[in-house]
């Protein structure tokens, strides 16, 4: 993911593979492209860079996802649930 001074999280374009799918929600926080399709990943990146509204939407959604799933509180809660089973 890209970082900026203003935001900790920005939009992203990546290959649709395990791990990346956990971070990028296709068409919500970024774009997923079939693995190895370098032309498509270049096209999507170009599209996103040229569409400020799309950029703002993905940036906002990515930030909300991080706040929801990656906060200290949510990580501690997840560990506590595992440890108390």
C-alpha cells in the first residue's frame, strides 16, 4: 500500500493471490487483478491515478478497514478469543 503524509493507508492495485486478498477488497479498497496480468495491473494503476474520486473512495475505505481490523483493540480481542477457547 502507498503512504502519504495525510493518510496512513491509500488505495492499492495488486494481484489476486492469497495474502493480497486479505488486504485489498476488490473495488472497495483497491483493485485485484489476475496473477501475472501485467498489462491489466498497469491499466488499473493508470485508471486509479487519473480518477481522483475513485482514489478518494478507495483511500477512505482502506482507512476504515484498517481501523476496523488492524487496531490494537481488535488485535488484542482476537488474541484473547483464541487464548480463551
